[in-house]
């Protein structure tokens, strides 16, 4: 169905909401790339670390990979539903310098802090999407609220890891 043959008379799919829909699609594309980059970084940071102390963090990241990939797929699906085009890999630009592997593979605190920063960035950005979508598209708003909950849970878990390292004087 081309944009010219859309039949929705109201809501985010209506012709009079085209500008808001385009802005929302661009916001969702950024969120999509954030999730894709997080998946890449979590694969890296669940593979590289060494040491017995790193194992719980590694296992947590391995579980989060599938969840973050699911978020990317949800964003992609919603982009398509809003008559957008899910971007291809040539449009990707990495931004997560804080999740690059540490110099020492036993530096698990670096990984934990990087995850907290990534989750905090997602939380901040997803709140912006929720605010915008709340005015224009309750379907996207609901979807992003559910994703936000997951991100808040991830951040809380890694904040706990960091507190443990701090309590032991290792961070």
C-alpha cells in the first residue's frame, strides 16, 4: 500500500499527521540503531572479559542480547507500520564509545559502567519518544513504555553490580 492509497482517516496514519508520523519514524530509526549497536557491544562484552568475577556480568549480558535484539525488531516493525523504511547497514554510525572493550580484559568495572551509560542513554531517549508519541500515537507510546521498563530493569541490575564492586573497593 503506497502512502497515496492509505485509507486511515484519523490517528497517526492520517494524511494530516504526516509530519508528526515522519518525525516519529526518524525517532524510531535512532532507537533502532541504539538497540542494534547495544547488541553488538553486548556480544563483545559478553565474550572478551576474563576472570571468575566477570562470569555473572557475562551471563547477564548474554541474556540481554536477545532482549535488546527483540527491541530492535519491535522498533523496525513499528517503523514499517508507520510507512517508514527500516534503514540498512550503510546508514549505521557507531556512537557507544563507552562500551568499547577495556584495555585489560579483567576490567569488568569498565564493562559495568558502560552498560549503565548505555541503558541510561536509552532511558533518556525513550522518555523523549514517549512524550512525543503521547501527543500523536498511543500505539507507539505503549510499545516504547514496555521497552523502557526493560531498560530500567537492565540499568538497575548493573547498578547493583557496580555497588558490589564499590563496596569491595574494586571500583
